C-alpha cells in the first residue's frame, strides 16, 4: 500500500493541535504545569509547526481563494477576541477591582476595614471549621486577603483534620476562629464588623479604657431608653475599648487607667475640686470629651479658659431648607460643613444633626470641626411661645461652630480635648442618624490616639420593604393579573384582525 506523505503530515498537524488543546485543558483543570502538560503542549506544538512547514504552499494557496480569505478573517477575528479576553483577564488578576452599584455600598468593604486590614503588621489566620464549602465566605475573605499578605483564610473539616480542631479547641461544626500569635477570638457571626473586631482584639497589645463621668445627671451609659447611651457604649466596646463609669467626687484624681474621659451632658454643676481634677488630668497629657448642652452650667469654665475655648450661653437655631427637609425643626441644627481635622476628614457633604445645641468656638490651639449653615444663628434669648428671630449685635450670626477639637504639647506628652455643644447626638434616639455615630467614635479614636481606627464604619442593609394597604394590593393585583394580560391579548387580536 502506497503511503501518502502529505496525508500523514496533515494528520500530524491535527494531532499536534489536539495535543496542544489537551495540554492547555489539563492545565486549566489542575492549575499545575506538570510534566504531562508540558510534554503534550511541546510535542503538539512541534507536530503543528512541522505540518505547517511541509504544507506551506498548499496552505498559502488555500488562503488565496475567496473561502480561504473569509476563513482567515474569521480566524484572525477569533484570535483577536481571545487575545482581548486574555489581556482583560490578566489585568483583572493583577489589578483587582470590583464595582458595587448598591445604594449603601453593601458589598464593599468599609473604610475602617480597609485601614485596619491593610495596616496589619502581624500574621492573622481566619479559619472556618466546617464540612461545607462556603463560597460566600470565601469571596468575602478574598477581599481581606487582597488588602494584606499578613491575612490568610482556610476552611478546615474538623473530622479529616482533628489535630487542628483540637489545637483551637473546636467544640461544634461551623465555628469561626481568628488567631494571631497565641491569641484567638471566636466571633459569633461572619459579618464585616464582627470579623474586624476580632482582628483588632488579637492584634492589639493592650485595651484602652474610656471613662464616663457620673454624678451630675449625665447621660446613662447603661440606659436603654431613647435618651440613654447604651448604644454608644456598645459601639465603643466593639472598637476594642473597655468602658467604665467614674465618680470624681469619691477620689482625689481622675483614675490612672482612663485613656479617655467623657463628660456627657451634665445637668448639675461639677464641684470645684472635680473641675480641678479634670484640668490637672489634661495638664498631665490626658484626653477628654466634653458634651455640654444649652441651658446648663457645668462649671467647667476653668478648664475651658485654659484651652481658650468659648462655650456660648445660647441655643443654635437652624432655619435652612436642608434642616427643615430632614424634619429636625429649627432647634435641631444640621451640619454639612466640617473643619479640616482627622475626626471629620472623610465626612464630605454627609450630615450630622444636633438636637438642642449651643455654640462652641475654638482658641488658638483648636479647630472648629462642626459648622452650621448660614441660615442659622446662636439665639441668646429664647422666649416661650415666641418665634425665634435673629437680633444683630446680640445673637451669634451663622455659620455657627458647634464643636471644637484641640491639642497641645505639655512636656513630652500631648493633651487632647474635644468639646461639642450637645449631648443628644450620642443618645439611642439620635445616634443612628447619618454620621453622628462616626463623629462620636472618631472623636474617641482621636482622643485615644488610635488614628488608624478613624474611618467610616460598615453600614447595615437598608430596609427596602414596601408596605401596601389593602386597596393598594387590590389595585396591584388588578394591574398585573387582569389589565396587563388583557391589554396584550387585545393588541394581539387587533393586529390579527388588521392582517387577516
């Protein structure tokens, strides 16, 4: 039998192409260039090149024909499309970028998470002990791993790897462990806030303490009622701080373990020795937050004078369109303008609200961080039942400063003070409004010298449920079940009638 060399070379070409595709296919499945993949691609490429070389004239002649040119164009176009997808995939791998189109950026990591994870200088392990392959958690963790090489994540089946389960004292399926060095945390859930809090706890060397002064009618940190501060205290603890209440009158100085001292809305005056304690605490490099409501006199003039901070004897009125639109009324000034300071640097044009506030002006070493609109003023004389009106030369003309952040160096230490003319914004009733929560927590972070925690916190999902009345439900049912189908059928019948 006569052997046709041309046919053998063609078969070798087809075989070579098949080997190349098979080798690439194995690599895509196993993600490893083993000797088998390399051999298949190498031999296949060699056979393909050999076949093209021996059939060069025949191939060139075919390409000269009309069908050949069309085939070549199709081949080139296909190769170009494949190349574009390959380059896009490569760029996507090297330059990770996701676009979150949800209103609340629910699927994007918060600024706080990005700062904490990207700033890790210790190795952190996140381990999910489960048999199921939780793809959602894997996707979430890939975002964290992209931010830092110090963070690793794995899913461990405690039945196949009991030694690891024993190491972390796992007692049930589904536990999540965050570990760094010898420290471990077991967050109850896998939300962004819970995981970040666990990372903070295992990587921070010491826990700082925020002390709340009591004994003068201050806001109760344990109060769950609308005017209490239980929500604010809970948020502070989630930021990895200890909290406690202190009675200054029972001692001779501010407790030494107080990293930050908070005086939140005292209704009764502090005693002179207590005011002196706060002044001495600040002079020693302490950090304090004073939230002072209008129509109160906490007798803190001595401290404020030392810092050249002027707390006005007034009530700020806001008649701006934005304030009225938010339903706060003229006695709840709305802030959209913020000073250049770490506490408010990421606030942009977002809002904070302060029901019943007084003016607070900074001294030489302070910065005004909260400014009301021009359609506001500090009313110095409110009359019951009368409409408040601005009085030139008597009232403070807007924009009005509502808050001040100040710092000064004392020896080798730095004292810091935040004064805001309102305490309502930290209550359970108001804290959830826009940036009020971030303002309070960022102030605590700045005072505690934890600038790496200053950020915009994770948001919860918006409630987009639509509640319909009975009549609205009936109308919707008529529209979807009756009117729309009848309209479609009617249009179809009309077209059929015209064409018959």
